[in-house]
C-alpha cells in the first residue's frame, strides 16, 4: 500500500497510501479546536461512568484514611485499612484524571483530516500513528453520519482498506472481545466504513466541512451534503 516515492512525496500517488502523519500546509484542514467538546460529544457515557466510579472511590478512600487504623479481613488476606484507603485514592485519581489526560493527549495532534486537489489525508478515528491518503478517484463517498457523535466518513472504493482500521481487539476476556465485535458491526451498520473522524470538537459545522471538501474534490468524488 506504500511505495518509496509515495513516502518521499506524500499525497502524490494515484493509489491509497499510508503515512505516519498528515502533511502540513494543505489547503483544507479539519482541526480539533475543543478537546472537551470532542469528549462530551463522543465519549459522554464513558465519562459519566469514569466520574461516578472516581467519586465513589474518592469517598471510600476518605472513609478508610480518616477512620481508625484497623486490619481488614478478606478472602485474599488481611490488609491495613489506611493502606486500602491510599490504594483506593490512587484508583480514584485514575478515574478522575483519565479524561483530562486523554483530552490533552488528543490535542497534541489536532489535525484529523486534510485535503487538496489530489485527495484526502485522514487519521481514521483519530489514529495516533497512521494517516491514510485517498486520492479522490479511490473514494466512494464523503458524508457526515452519526455513531457516538457526528462522524465525517471517507469511504474507500477498495474494501480491503477497511480491515486495517477495524476496532482493535485489545481486551482478553471473551465478553469484552464480544463487545468489541458487536461495536465493530454497529459501526459498519451506522457509518458504512471504518474510515471516519469524529468532528464534534471542530469549529466548522458539518455542512461547512462538506462544502469545503466538495470544492477540493471538484466533481471527482460524491459528496453527500448534510
């Protein structure tokens, strides 16, 4: 999918290519301007769960730390109540700081998609390590659809590209793997492709994004205006 020429001259090949980053200076960019706006539009349920668990752990930590120094008995052995309190406090910090840290990390690479007269560079689902370049002739459609918030989709004509950007099976448990598989099927049903970027935290409206891409495509690719 890549070639030495394509690597040296990003966005000049007539076929899809993979790159480590989106080149700077392209005429049109979709840039993340609000990390918290992105989080609240695309991760609302996850954030609520994290903060609920975080606050519960924080309350538990305060109770254990400020309470009498006792030995807590369990099936896994005995443990000092103050030590449990400090360990619970660490867990609370993890839950409560997870969203701010991930949001800060996301803003380090704010450009999600860029385009010029030749084609589109896109970091599928905000991929941190890969940027896919699709010449206009290799794109089946560009549209904005909804799945966990508004998503700008760039569906390639070649279905073989889709497999490279499936949701990752990082979990080990059978139930968790099944959950990822269900989410993957739902994404394809809702969006029709794995090549999409979340646009809930960008400054432009979906209509403005699509009109700008329509200008760059100049009739070489179907653009579904919102």
